[in-house]
C-alpha cells in the first residue's frame, strides 16, 4: 500500500516506539482514497477527460488537511505519499489537523481560465460532503493558488452555505489570511536561518541555491535576501540563473511583476549566467534549497552534492537512499515536515480567523508563524541531539508518536 520514500522514513520512527504490526499498518494506510473521471468541454468544443484524486490519510488529531496539485504527472501513489507527509507535518508542528492531498492530472499551462474553473468546481462537486471545515480542508499546492481556492469556496457553498473555513489560501477579499500566500517561503527562510546558526554558517555570508521559483521558491528567495543572504542561483522547470556574487532578487521579482511564475526565468533580461537544474543542485554553495518537485536529490546525483546544508522546501525532494548517503557524508538535511510547515501553519490561522469571523493583522500572523515553527524547531533539534539521531528521524518520531497517541486515546 505505502510505496517509496515516505515509508522508509516512517518505519524507523515506528521501530523506535516498538509499534505493533497492526498499529503500524493502521498508521500508514490511508483512511480513504478517491479517484474519479472529470470530463470537460475544451476550448475547441471537444471532450477532454481528466482524473481527480483525493487521499485522506489520517484525521486522528483534526480534520483532513492538504493541498491540491494540478500537474500532468500525478497519480494515486503520489498523493498517498503526500497525504501521509501532511499527517506527520501537522503533528510535528502541533496543529489540530490530519493529513490529506489531492489534485487533477492536468497541466494548467495548457488550459484557459474557464477550463480550470470548470475542472476545479467539478472536483469539489464530486467530493461534496467529504469536504468542509470539520471534514477536509484543501489549500494551494503546485499549479494552484488563491483563485482556485476561491472557486472551491463557491462550489462548496452551493449546497453547504457560506463557510470560508472550507478552504485555506483564499484571496484576502474572500477572507484569506494576511501572510498566507508568502507563509511557506517565509517559514523556509526562518528555518534556514536557525539551521545556519546551528551549523555555524553566517547567513549574511552564506551562498544559497534554490530550485523552483514558484510560490515557495520565490518567497523563500525574497525573505532570505531580506535576511542578508546571497541567493546565487534560482531555477524553474526550464532552467535557471546563476551569479556567484548573488542574484538581484528584488529586480528578478519585479521583472516577473509578481512573485509567482509568469515568465520563464531564462527569458528575463538580468545579469546572470544560465544554468540547468542539474547544475544548480550540485553547485558549491553553503545552502541548497530544493523547492520544486519530489526526488530531485537521489542516488544518481547524491555524490555530487557540494552544499553544506540542505533545507527541504519541496515535499520529499530527497529519496531515502540519498538521505542515508547525505547523513553518512555529514551533510545535514532539514526535513520537509518542518521546513515547509509554514504554509499549513498559516492555513490553520486562516481557518481559526474564518471560524471566528474575524481577521488578524499581518504582524500577528507572522509572529505566531515564527513562534510555532521555532517551538517545533527547538523540540526537534534538542530531541535529535539527546537521542543522537538525524533530524529526519527525530521529526518523524515526534510526529508519529503524537498521531499514535491520538489513535490510542480515541480507540478504534
Ligand atoms: P508552484 O507551482 O508555485 O511552483 C513550482 C516551481 O517548480 C515552478 O517554478 C516550476 O517551474 C518548478 N518546477 C516544476 N517542475 C520542475 C522540475 N522538474 N525541475 C525543476 N523545477 C521544476 O508550486 P509551489 O506551491 O511553489 O510548490 C513547490 C513545492 O513546495 C511542492 O513540492 C509543494 O508540494 C511544496 N509545498 C508547497 C506549499 C504551498 O503553500 N504552496 C506548502 C508546502 C509545501
């Protein structure tokens, strides 16, 4: 049932707790998996059939929570892993949500607005009562953003009334939270700063390479630049830019007009060398931040990694084989379930505000974000130090233990 990297990260954490085979099976098996056809009339008047997916992994500690990904390569195995990651992430940062993930196997760049709106609303109609503020709460992920979340709100309210806490990452005009769009990158930047301190790397001197320049990558670059770091390389799926003295991140963001992908990076007229994604990953930098897709650091390139520290802004960007090798090589990896937890943390704050029908100022949101992540960071690093284990194993041990205790207390 549970494939690939994620089970290899969970089992050692469960071994440490002496978890029975039955409990282990329960914890890794999704609560529910749904897969369905989504037909639409395309812009040429023909029929186009897509597939929608939602995996609800665990809700022992609160409603299912997890992003929606619109990407041509997604499948059920993919979402099983990503839903499981959400369960352990919410538990690690101690917010009262479970884990889910889903999406549609489409390429949004091949679709017009009308088609994306239809697909999004149809997706919600199919899931119907399985979604809702106390059941399952979607949020943005790759290929989706505030506009898709607004369509989800609209589709769900048709039969269930206006309840903004149904979905997070909404536009501000529809009761999204201040600070949510930038929250994941903001959190990655905080965690990178603490991890640098911990590894005796001066962030003001540090050279940083970031793969992926969408929502997460672009805001990570912006905040790290604001912290005084030298972001020397960035990339999107078509390639990247490199400048050993540091890229002018504000100029690049301005050239793209908004910190979200519109133009290809290698089409921008900025002073930098062009590099490939493969070259970016093996640059001689202090910090490497994969912020795009899964498994980019793997058996094929792990020996070529030169960074002193890796911060996982994407979900599951390092395979379990590569993770083991990095540990042997003494290159610390800050795991995704902490590094990119800023997004779901502010999603939780958005949900709290929605349920109170009240909005907080951005300073308050950012303050709670930093405090929540810092608490999780301190707990994780001291536990890893005391037990002499990797931060990955420490993170999974803390997360799985909290979920296991919730399952046992609630009973079956
Ligand atoms: P996005 O769609 O906004 O941006 C994705 C970026 O990755 C783009 O720059 C794209 O060009 C690039 N990319 C795509 N395929 C690539 C490839 N094969 N090689 C190199 N670059 C590639 O997505 P996002 O929301 O920034 O999400 C990025 C990662 O962060 C994903 O793993 C996602 O699950 C994770 N994440 C996102 C959030 C969030 O709040 N959006 C929260 C937690 C984790």
